[in-house]
């Protein structure tokens, strides 16, 4: 490789390295901790260094790669620092056990690094999690996950994704009731009349309900329907927010005076605390 090409290649390699660093950190997000991000950065730097060595030594006429492997071999010899086989007689112990003799090999540096590294790591871990913190790592993580789940649940409820007959609440704002009125007039007047007095369906302005009153029961009836009574299910046509709006509008019709009300049907409903306005 020519010097000019080597310069361009090195420049591209460095550019790739600096671009990869923020990408590697960004792709990990919050799910991976800082240690993993550091490992990714180190891996990219090692790859870049090896490629740079390949570029540097590619100009030399070295078919067997001895020049390129020379720094690698030096590093391996230093990190292992083992005694060559031909010199093993120099490190033999004098004692003999049934023809078995022991070598006096030194502990290789890589093992010492690993051993002392675990000690340093243990000290850091103890200080971080048991001295400067309460040590309840899993308990704290569990509490954080519970809080996060509760927050996400509230967001889902407000967006309507998690809205159902168990957690639905009565809407009292003008916008919500106005939307509910539009939905009612579009889909419900053929059975309940424009003023809620009832036609095929029952009167929804009085105190009597066949399947229970209140926001939760009305939402449930709208959602699942009552096929035996001709009330279809609306959950395939209306999303939870719209069902909440129309259910709230129906409750707002309570006590009004329809033009031609049907006779009461069902039993008298008394508002429960769980169905009170929130």
C-alpha cells in the first residue's frame, strides 16, 4: 500500500472509530449499564488498533507476517512469561515422588492481573454497595421498576390504551360530554331516542337500570353489549376513550325530561362510592 493510500485509510479508520463511539453508547440506552458501554468502546478501539497495525506493516515485504506479528508475540510473551521447554531442567525441584518431579514455574502475569483485579473489584463493590449505599440493590431496583410500571400504567389509562370497566371514571368536562353526545346521536338514538327516553331500548333518564347504573356498568354494557336484549357490542367500533365519553354523556341525561319516556325497567340504582365523580 502506498503512503498516500495509507494516510487516507488511516483517516477513514479514525473517522470510523470516532463515529462508532457515540453510536455504541447511544444504542445501549438505559437498558445496559456503563460497564457494557465501556466494554464496547474498548472493543472498538482494539479493532481500530489492529487494523492500524495491518496498514502500517502492509508496506513491508513480509509474506509470513513476522513483522506484523512481532509486537503481538512480544505482548504474549510478556503477559505469559513462561519458561521455554528447553530450559525446564533449570527450574526443576530436587525432590522426586515416584519419578514425578515438580517445576518451579512462576505465576504468569495475566493470572496475577486477574487475581489482584478481583480484589480491587471486590473493594470497589463493597464501598459502592455496602458502605456508601444501603446494600439493598435488588430491593431498590424492584421499587424503581414498580414506580416506573405505575407511571406507565397511568399514562396508558389516560391515553385510553388501558381503559376498561374496572378503572373508567366519569367525565364532567364539556369537551368530553360534547364528544359523547355526538357519538350517542350517531349510534344510539335508534334504540334510545334522541332525548334518551327509550324506543326499542330502555329509558336511560330515570333511576332504573336493567344491568346496573353508574359509569362502570354503563361502560361495560356499551363495551360487551347485551346480545339477548338486542344490544350489540361496541368495542369493535369505538375505542375505550369514546366509550367513556358516550357513557358519561348517558349519565348526564339522568333526571332530564324526555318527550315520550318509556316506563321504568329494571331496578332502582343508587350511586356507589366507587362510581362517584373523580
